[in-house]
C-alpha cells in the first residue's frame, strides 16, 4: 500500500521509512550481478545485520556455530554516488503537509537508493552540497556503510548556497571508476555550479540521473495572495529580497516556472541525462519507481 509523505514525514526513523517505501518495489539501480553458475565463490565473511539470510552458509553454521555470508565475484563494479542539494532553498515547505519539505523528500529518496545499492552489493557514497561547501561520505559496501550514509543524510541541514564552480570541478575525482550519480535538487538554480558538475560527469561517461523537486504550491502558484516570500539564497547585498505574488501575477509565474523547468529538461535531454520532476506531496514510492525505471532506459 502506498504511503503518502504526510504519513511518512512523521514516522521518525529514516530506516523505518525506507522499509515502508521499498516494500514491494521491484526495481534496481542498474543491471546487478549475475546469479547462478556464472558467479564464482570468492570468500566468506561474518554475518552483519542487514545481510540477506539467503546468503548465509547454513552448512558452515553447523560446523562453526557462527553465521557466515558467502561473497561472490560480481560482474558489476559500478559505484553508486548519491548527490544531495542541501542549500537553503531546499527548506521550502509543503503548504499542504505539516513537517514536509523538499529536503525531507530528497533525503528520503536518496536513503532508499542507498538501501537498494546495499542490497545489490554495490559500493555507494554520498556528496552533500551545503553552505558553499561539499561534504563527502566515501564509497564503500555493506550494512555499516548504509548506516554511515543514513546518518549523514539525517544530519544534512538546508543552508546557504551551492559551492562555486571551481570547488565542484576540483572534487569530481570521487567518480574515477564507472559510477552512477543520482542527484536530488530543486533545480531552481540552473544553470549553476551543480549543473556544470553533473554535465561534466556525464561527459566523463558516468551515468548521471537528475531528480527535480517542487511543491504543489509552486506548480499551481496557489500561494496565499499578498504574503511576502524571501529568497533564502539571494545575495543580501543585491537589494530587495522579498517577493509578493498577487492574483494577477499567477499566470506569469506559472509560465516562467514552466519555461525554466522545460529548459532544465531540455538541457538534460541534450546531454543524455535521465530526468524526473516530482511533486513532494505525491506518493514517494511513485517518484522512486519512476526515477529508477526512467534511469534504465539509457545506457551510460
């Protein structure tokens, strides 16, 4: 059964939300490792919480009285990188659901992808852009890595602006090996240092996928008339930062916003970057399923 963000946003623990969202989800991030005769046994390792029980060697348990998991050589050495935009604009809240904002939705989507990567046996890491800097969780495998990534996602707070283009260009060494890069952002700042970095990664032949988030109020321009809204990422030295949306402005706002996201989508299409636009009040499972299905249509 689909859980709406209104329910999930109050679930408290991120790992509990992940279990709800992934229940019944049949999609992976990419073509996973082969199963059967084509996979050669590599080594045993001690069981860790989160490992699949079907991978436990029960005969070895009978002899050693300890749980061990069989590791096998994988045909896929793709690293999965999760990229979170945690700048100030990601604090934009839903006008319909208390406790729900863009950062919550982005964080939860990426947490679910991390859990899928862990299940597939992939190495995965995290990049967070916040307050003019980047924060890295290096790529690794296994249940402990999942807990590290979840902790970093939960700790992310919406602050400041994106790092500058030169800073992001210098940090792209994290994706030296073939990688899948899944970036969650509101894409309001586009072109931007983030868009330049993602396009550069795509030109380096990495598989880059973009999730652009909006609230339903942004889509429908149904903000309360007369209220003032402050741009949280505007330069304070640039003058007026308050914006008022009067009734007569709504059509122009919708047209301008639609044109902006059409340009984002067109940019992604030209550079072969799968793109999904999602509304944070819609069921998160639908967005996750759509993102993963869309991502499988184009090879890197």
